[in-house]
C-alpha cells in the first residue's frame, strides 16, 4: 500500500500528510472540503469579488508552500481560516477602500417553449424572490459587523466546525453559539413577523 495515501480519506490530518507526500487526491479533498469556509471568512472586509478570490488563492498557495511544516495537521481548518482572515485584513488595508459586500443574485430566464402565461407567472415569481432577497440583505446589512461575519462563516458549505469558526473570526469558541443566537434574533426582529422589515 502506498504510504502517501491517507488511511482515512475523511481525516484532515491524513489529508494534509497525503498532500505533503504528493497525493493529488488528498489535496483535492482538502480544497473541496475547506474552500467554502475560506470564501466565507473573506466576507465582511469590504473586498470586491475578485479581491476575495485573490485571498482564497493566496491562502491555498500558502498552504501548498507550508504543507510539510504544518505543526497540527488535525487543525488544518483553523489554520486555513486564520490565514484567510489575515490575508483579507492585509488586502483590505492595502486597498484602503470599501466596496459593497452583498453577493449578487442573478435570475436568468432563458427562452424556451413555455407558454406566455407560464413565462409571465415565472417572471412574477422571480420579482417576488428578488424583493424578498433585497429585504433580507437590507436587514442583514443592518446587523453589526460581528454578526454579519459570524453568520456568513457559519453558512459556508460544508459547515465549518466551531474551532474553524473561532479561528476564522478570532473569537472564543464558547461565545459562538450565544452570539449566533443573538444575531439571528436581531435579524428576525428586523424582518418582522412575516419576513418583512419593520418600518422605522
């Protein structure tokens, strides 16, 4: 059996060791598993989409350069989250600018064989969905920076562990649950009982 192949493909430490030994499948699993976490961590720093992509690429490059020097490979998620956060802060300071951070949601209706009535109904649904999303994003942007960063990171796919969230946001593990609950309560209050924003 090739020693470079991890015994358990799901174990982060084995994946890091396998990637360090040149096993491309281990590297690919690491990228698949933690890319969502890295992307989520880059949110909330005022970076444009391309800048966030640069931070993600830099984070993976730093890992590739240090694969054989990672002291705690079992905590690779936290290492990646911390590296991404530091790179995002560094780039944000270098840019010295603030740009919108809300992700764009694009609804594409392609021509096909639908009836005019069906196309009209679907177009109306798109408008309703867009309106709901705008309300949600407006309410979300009214939350504190701490809340926005926490909720973004916890929505990463696959879901990050509390240790990875703590590393990515530089906050105590014990405060994540209570803070998340308070943030969601505030967001619900801003949206109102029917999902609409409360009027000032």
